[in-house]
C-alpha cells in the first residue's frame, strides 16, 4: 500500500516548519520536513522549507494548523498592556 504525499505548508525558516510539524505530530498526523539543504539558522533569500503529509490527512491537518495559527494571531493582537 502506497500513500500519496502532499505539501501542507512552505516556511521561511526551520523554526516555523518544526513548530508546524510538532503541532501536526501531537495531533496524530505524520509529517515530513524537506528541502533543508541549507543552514538551519539562516535560510537563503527565496528558499522555502516544505512540510508534507499523507494526502488522506490533508483536510484534518489544514484545520489543525489553521486553528493553531489563527489562535496565535489572536493572542498576539490582544497581548498588549494598557497603561
């Protein structure tokens, strides 16, 4: 039995890609980081790090990542202290 892999995201740095991978893995979705033929600390301009998953997990993975990143954006927007 073979599985078809699809790209679920492209990231500018290794930290972002690793964070997304960990989020997926903690939700039971296996993912693979690829295109890491670069310095982990500094990605060359225009270079992207790809995150791929099994196509069967695509809808669930998209929902998990969207939920996490939209809630992170909301926290960042409201994380201001009023003086």
